[in-house]
């Protein structure tokens, strides 16, 4: 959380975890690179290396598993994500994060894109 300015109630464990967070609140990220690009998202949970890595301003997402929601929407405009992904690369999405705009989805298994 090297970029943290106004964020509070965040937990980051692992190399580059929540690295870009500057005002996001109530986030929990565990694993190398988890939520590395998140700047203003709130109430997200990312567990696993690379989980929710593309998220910038989305809130209320849960990603559990290595690379879960890897290419989630990277919009800098705040939005309620509300997706749940459990498993290796669950809800990974297309290689173009801005194209991954689905909300309120649940994926439990590996490689469910």
C-alpha cells in the first residue's frame, strides 16, 4: 500500500499487494500482486496471487484463487462489481479488461471465463 493517501481499514499481505491503492477502503488482499492496480475500489476481497489484478475502481468483488478475476473491468470510474469468483482463473475475463463489464456473476471452479 505504498500509494495509500486517504485509504483506511485495508489489509494487504504479499509483494505488490494493493500497491496502487490511494483512497480505497475496507479492502482485503492476500497474495503477490493481489489488487495491485486498485486505486479507489472499496470492500473488495482478493485472495491469491494476481487476484483482482486489473481492478481499479470496482467495489464489492470477491476473488479467491490464483488469478481469479485477473482481467476484471479496469474502469477508473467507480462502480459496484459484486462478482464472486472462487478457483484458479475463475472469472478471468478476456485479455481486454475494459470489455469485462459483467456484474453480479458467480463462478466456482477453475478456468471459468
